[in-house]
C-alpha cells in the first residue's frame, strides 16, 4: 500500500502532462479495439504482395511496368498537390507578358508587342487564365484584341481577323465587347477583300455597341467622304463634335465647317442654290475664317447672275482661287464697266485683288486707275516684286523709260536678297 500511495503522489499535476497521458490512454484503447482489424489488413497486404507484386517484380518487364506506374503515380500526386500554385505562376507570367505588350504597343513597337501577346495566347491554350490571373481575368481576351491591332498595324489583315474570330464574344464583358467591335471594324475597313456593304455594316454594328466612340465615328466619316456621301459625313462629324472634349472642339468645328462647304458645292452643282446657301451659312457659323464657304457663296451669286455679289463674296478672304475667279470675270468681260472695277478697288482694298485690278486696268490702257490700284496696294501691304513690275509697266506705258528701268532694278534688288520671303522687295516703301 505504501508503494501505491507513492505512485499516486507522483502523478503529473500540470495540465499539459495530464493531456498527454489522456491522449496515450485513448490511443492504447483504440489499438486494443482495432487489434483484430489491423491483423486483417496486414494479412491482406501480405496476400497482395505474395499473389501480385512478388511475381511482377521477379520479371524484367514487370519491374519496368511497376517502376513506370509508380513514377506516374508520383507525378500525378505532385500535379494534384502543386497544380494550383503552378496555375497562379503561369497566370502571373502571362500578366507580365501582357503588360510588356501594352508598353511596346504604346511605343509603336508593334512586332515586339505582337510577340508578347502571342505568348499570352499560347499560355491560354493550356491554362484557364480567367482563374489563374485573378488580378485581370480577361487578360487572354484583351491579348487577342491587342494582337489583332498589332497585326493590323503590321499589314497582316488575315491574321488580325483570325485573332478576333477566335474570341467568344458572348463571354466578354461589356468593355471588352466594345474593344472587340472597334478592332473588328478597323480590321474589316483595312481589308481589301470584303465588300463595302460588309465593312459599313460592321462599322454600324460597332457604333451600336459604342455610339460615342470618336475613333469609330471618324472611320465612318472618312469612308463617307471617300465615297462622296457628305450628309453621312456631316452627321458623323456632328457626333464627333458632340462627344469630344472642349479642347478638341475647335479643329472638329473647322472640319465640320469644311464638310458643310463641300456639301454646299455639291448642292449648287445639282441646281439647289437655296439649299447650298443654307449650307454656306452653317459653314460660316462653324468657322468664319474658312475660305471655301466664301468661294461657294460667290459661285452661288454668280449662278444667280449677281456679279458684284459674287466678287463681294470672293473678296472676303484673299486666296489664289478667289483671285483666279475674279481674274476670269475680268478677262471674260463680265466686269466691263469702270464702276464695277472702281467698286472693287474701293470696297475690297486687299493686296492680291488690287494687283489683279491693276493688271486689268493696264490691259485696258486705263493707266490712272492702274496707278491708283498700285498706290492703294502699297498703302495696305508691303510693296513686292509683282507690284514693282506692274508699276514699271505703267511707267513704260506713260513713256517714262528711265523710271521704268529704275523700278525694275528696285524689284530685282528685292528679288536678290533684301527680303527672302519671296513676297517683298525689302523695307523700302518708296516704289511708286
């Protein structure tokens, strides 16, 4: 009894030792309960070894099959164990290649960008990048779209179309659907083998997906301009102007003004002078500095046999086409009276127009009026070689040969280097 009391006093008192003893006790109880079953399992394993494995391992072929099966089993176990980590690793690598492709694409290095996006596509054939790249699940779809853009820039239209056709559009997000529609429209427009109706339908479909896309609207506008469909071009340009930022509106307004002017010329050619004048008014409202609306307005006035009105419109903006139109009227005798010519000189004292009038007065031997035009020209503009030669011709016609030679010499000096702008003979203003 004394020994038993000693053992009871030495039992573990800490909670940690108590848990250990409880665990060992439970384990021993389980072993005692499962003893017969363990013997049964060991007997079965021994039978399998004796009946199946031992005969197989005794032969060379059997050992070969067993070793290969064991190796495949180990590989399959490792695959199941590490496949998620490998997929994440491949997804990270694909995302890195995608970002590298974006960098090359933004720098205009399309071939390098294409190689990067092709790497992503190759990985996507073996790995589901939607789950392997949780940071950007659409990396594969976006890579195919960007790859098509690279092929398009490199002129490989067939490869671009194939890259887009491999995408399942129904599985794309709304943003990627817009990108896909835009890329497809531009690739189709670049292809020379598709019918124009097919290309136009693809552009319309893309605009239905993304109606405010200015790149698509510009594509539609440019194609409409190429085929002469100016109303469609004007409609597209209005949508571009509406969708653009304030900083981009001035050049877009100028382009729209030019389209209205061209449409006015088209309407005038078709005999619709009133509609043409309305288009001219729209063009001037968009950009009053354009020359073309003034030219068309003058053509409309001439169509109505209003010669003074035509010249008034042409003289609004000094330009070579407007001066050529006025020169033609003068040569054809359409502005024959001195009143018409003096009206022009007084109402529109522009340098180019004054020189044209001086030439016409000189041809008519109206030397006083020609001299007045040259004098007014030198008041409103810097004397140039053209005005000096005209003044020399006037002096020669008046019989002042020495004065004509001095004027020609002055013009020659200006041509040789006083001013290199090819418009002026120098700072001297005493040519007349």
